[in-house]
């Protein structure tokens, strides 16, 4: 009788254990992954993957959210309100140095003209030493870019007061004449040029690869995502990147851009959308593989950024590709 009782207890425990596993499985199956971006065409592949059903086709549910600024994306990442985010690689490095437990999952694109240093026409930069410069985020990514420009004029960032502002407010202040020099990105950079009597002094294309961008997440959030789901998310993204790089899809892509990527704005003209797209390099499969491989472009950028930070006394916390990057899911998604 006692043996029979133990057998029943064992069966009950098995039922509880396997029942729990089943419930966990159901919870994961029903999970909606949240991805955060700002209104920047460089990350539009995420919107395409959602709109075209490429995430669902890969086997995951993903919702993409537009935020008003990079800082809002950071707050959502920190508060775990989103699972994954897109940002400039240098900015992610800044988050890491400030103590955020983040991992870079992939370099996905370059800003290649979209980030602009805009100067009021007729302004002598040398005569503005000590004055304010406006940036949409004060982070290593933009400081590195701005320093490349200033060094060509025999100056450095410490020669100016750098003020951080929301992209729209930044352009407002430039147009009003309160800032003679700003660093902003399209579409707000276009507005500063057109309405603020501004001229482009340099762009991210002036120094190719100076602002790589990519996907990232908190390490504790990553630990809660099944590895196979992360691979599926990236597969959906990669398919979208390939799709938008095909000229035959341009008409449909314009619709996604206006309805999803720039959902908070009035529709942009085809000319404006083409101009914005020309200011970025969104990596397809081959570029993703090349840039993210060991010793590839991402590693080289991190080495250069680290040297810049160290030489300017800005290296708050040491880093390298091994501590900050994990492209394992991307490698699997690309079938390598």
C-alpha cells in the first residue's frame, strides 16, 4: 500500500512538472516582443518586417514602437518596457560605460549623410569658440563625429559648450537663431536647413562609417528570451532589409515609411523619402555578415572609438567586442 502511495505521488509530481513546462511554453508562444526606435529611416527595416509580416513568418510576434527621442528609447530599455532597441553603436557604448547592462546584437546600418553638422550661413566657427553647440544626444557616437569635424578646424569639443536637446526643439532653436551650430538628423535636419538659413558643413558620409548603428538589449532581458526566438526576430529583420533594398519594392516601401516609420508626421514626398534613404546604408545579408564578423567593421569601429575616448579622458569604463557584443543570434539567422 505504501509503495502504491509513493507511485501515485510520483505520478502527481510528474504531472505538475510537465504541466508547468506546458504553461511556460504557452506563455512564450503568446509573447509579443516589443522593439523601440525613433523616427529614423535607418531603422525602417523593423517597420517593414512588422508591416509585411516577416516577423510572423519567422515564427514570432513583434510590435515596433516609435519614440520621440533616443533618450526615450533608453528609458524604455532601462524600465524593461521594450525588449530590444535600435541606436547608434557609440551611444550604446555610452550606456554601457554609465553602468547599463547592455549587449550589442548586430550592427545593422550606417548613418551615411543623415547625421548633419548644420551651421548658420556666414558664421565663422573660429569666432564662435566658447559658444553653445546643440546636439540631439550627448553621447560618444555624436561626440566622436563632431570631434572629427572640429579637428579639421584646429578645434576640439572642449572649446564649446555642448547642449543636448530633443531633435525638434534643437531645430526650433537653430531656426530662432539661438544656436549657430547643431548636429541633427533627418527629417529635423532638413527642416533646420530649409527654415533656418542653415548650410551643411559636414555629414556622417564625410567620414564613412563614423556612425554605425544597430540592435541592442539589456542582458537580463536577453536571458528571458528563448535563444530561438531571438534568432527568429533577427531573421524577420534581415528579410525586411533585403526586401527594402530591392528597387521593385520602392512604391510599397514608401507607404510603410509614411504610415509606420514616420507615423507621427504628415506624409513626406517621394523626393524627401529618397533623400533620407540616400543618407543611410542599410545592410543586407552580405554586409551584415561582413560588418559583424570577428575583426570586421564593428570591431574596428569599437577600437577606434575606444582610442578617441581614452585620448580625451572620456573612457569611463573599459570595453571591447568580447564584453559588449554578442552576434551569435545574427550568425545563426544568416545561416552561418
